[in-house]
C-alpha cells in the first residue's frame, strides 16, 4: 500500500469515529434528559 492510500484510510476512519462519537454522545444526552423528565414526573 502506498502512503497516500494509508493516509486516506486513516482520515476516513477518523471521520467515521467522530460521527459515531457524536451520535452516541447525543443518544446518551437524550436518554439522560428522558430519565430526568421521568424522575421529575414521579416526584
């Protein structure tokens, strides 16, 4: 493999990981908000 190919693969992987991180962190935040609402409703 050429250095350029490896560089491109690394960049693509980095972008993919960043997107996955954003999605999962947003999902966690949404679940936390939902949990807070349910807890407040119970009180």
